[in-house]
C-alpha cells in the first residue's frame, strides 16, 4: 500500500513478544518438521519460535496453531494463540492475524496481554489501508480498532501509538472526501461538492485538508451565486490559516468576484 507504510511501532511489538517468549528455550526444528507431527508442547512451541526467528512466519504461525490444537489445556496454548496472531501479521496474512487475536480475546478477555491483542487487530487493519481512490471500508475499520485501543487502555504504550495513527487515518479519510469533492466540482455538481468539503471542515477540521476544503467552499459558493457565503468561508480561512496559500487564493478569488460585480453593475 502507498499510504502510511511507516515504522509500525516495532519496539512496542517486540516488547510484548519478550514477555511471551522468555519461558521458551531449547528445542530444534529439523527439515522434516511439519505442523502436523505430534510432539510435546515445549518442543512444538520452541520449533514455532525458531521458525519465526528465522523469518519463516507462515510456518511459525501454523506451528503455533498446532500448539493450541495438540495441547489446548496447556499454559503454552494461551501464549501460542497470541504468537500465532503475531506470526500471521509478520507474514502479512492480516485476516488470519485478526482472527487469531480475536480468538485469544474471546477466550482470555482479561488476560494481561489483551491490550496487545487489541493493538495487533488495529495494526492488521491499519496495514491494509488503500489509497484514497479506493473504497475506505478497511480504513474505517482501522480507525474503529485504533479508537478501541485508546478507549480501553488509555495509559498504555499501545494507546500512545494508536493516537498517532488515528490522526493519520483521519487525514486519509479527509483526503478521500476531498478527492470526491473535487470530482463533483469538476463535473459542475456544486452542491454535491460542497457537501463533501463541508464534511471535511466539520469532521476533520484538524487535518491537513481543512484549509483547502475552506477554499473549495469559497469557490463553490461563488459558483452557486452565494457571495456572502463565499466571504464567510474566506474569512474563516483567513482567521485560522492566515499564512496559507489557500487563504491567498481565496482572498484573490473573492476580490476578483467583487471587481467583476462592480464592472457588471457599472455597465
């Protein structure tokens, strides 16, 4: 994806994994290992961890799933569920990562690692965000999941990262509204365009798209023959973003319109 491919809070992830894996040592996975060979839980878990460390995340996920399948009542099964979710995430199989994390939460809702499970779900949605020309359902799911992390665990390290990502997701959603609004404006559908630009001003006023949205509202108001509204939007733009290029353009646009009106009246 082209949007938001950034550092995904690796420190937070690795910190959580450290608490999950400190009890696991030893065990080796030979070339003939498969996810379906019965073995004791310690060896199976260690084999999965070894595969993950070697970069084979898909096989690691399958082996962690086997820990749970073969030893469902072992304390290792709980760890394996979350490690499976993380392994699927590393493998970019985000659907399975979400499913594994959700299964962990359904069985262990009050576990100390629940915040990380919620965070992993949010990251899995976040990594699937597409550019603004496509449907934004996944973007909205990412926003909801990030907000859930912030709401449930406001003091956690995950909430801190979630807040940063929420700002980026909101900026992305605002970008989508702007993209649709510009399309309507170019098509001469002024009222439809205004609705989209107004959504940005009302719902995403702290994003980077707000100044342009106010300029576009000035522009479309003049196109609709409502100069009073155009001046209002230009004034709001000047009050909040006095040094922006969008204010300068809005000011020039309103001035040009006033001059044209005076010429027309004189004739």
